[in-house]
C-alpha cells in the first residue's frame, strides 16, 4: 500500500525506524518529514500534511508519529474526511480500520517502542474496512457531524447549478 509517514520532533526518530521496516514489508512510503532537528517543528503541521496526502489521494493511508500520538490525532481529525486514531494495541489498529474506516494511524514515540510500533503499523495497513451495514451507517453518521460543522463540501458546491440558472 502507498502510505505517508510524518512526524514532529517527538516522533521523527521512530518514523525513521518505521520507514525501512514498512518498505521491507512491501509498502510504498512517502516521507513527509520532519527530520527531528527542529524542536519547534510541531505536530499540527505534520498531521495536516499527512491528512492532506490521504484526502488528496496521493496515498491511501498515513501514519503520524508524535510524542503521545494524541496531538497528531486531534490535529488530523480537523481535516474533512480524515478519521485518525491513536492505537497502541493491535486490536484497535485493525478494528479501527475494519469498523471505523480509520485512515490515519497516530503513534506515540514516548509511549511505545519500535517493535510494537512496527507491528501496529503493519496491522493497520493490512486491515480493510468492512463497508457494510452498521459500519457504513456509523461512518456516515460521523460524516454528517463533519458536514454540520463544516458546511457543504467543495464538490457539493460544484454540483449546484450556476447562480443565474437557479429557478426562482
Ligand atoms: C512534543 O514535545 C509533544 O508535545 C508532541 O509530540 C505530542 O506528544 C503531542 O501530542
């Protein structure tokens, strides 16, 4: 799978460990930085980059690493269409995809070691959304919250008839 990795200064070292391991597992990696050298490199920037890469279709999924994973998840979830979660256990790493269509995994480099992080990433990338029944309904309910908060999507706006052609 084509997957983006991104990290703030708290997560860059773990990101750099994950990249060759995920590549060895057959994934195509897009490294969106950072390199860990700047203590002011904050997680919102990297969560946004990763979320935009998923939303724009450049990658199928993303993994964002920060100190705890929490900040990255909070920031990534501000992007429409992004369903990010912190998962530090393998059950959540696959169930979050299968049930909730999680498309961004957030990891905490100060919480877990690189061996577990690798297992979590591989588990996340191997999982597939079960696009059916109650799962589809719940994901649609989440999207409805997004629509209520953010208004119509650009696609919705594009689908409206041109201003002058609307019936009165
Ligand atoms: C950075 O020092 C740290 O606060 C950040 O990586 C993260 O833990 C936020 O959730």
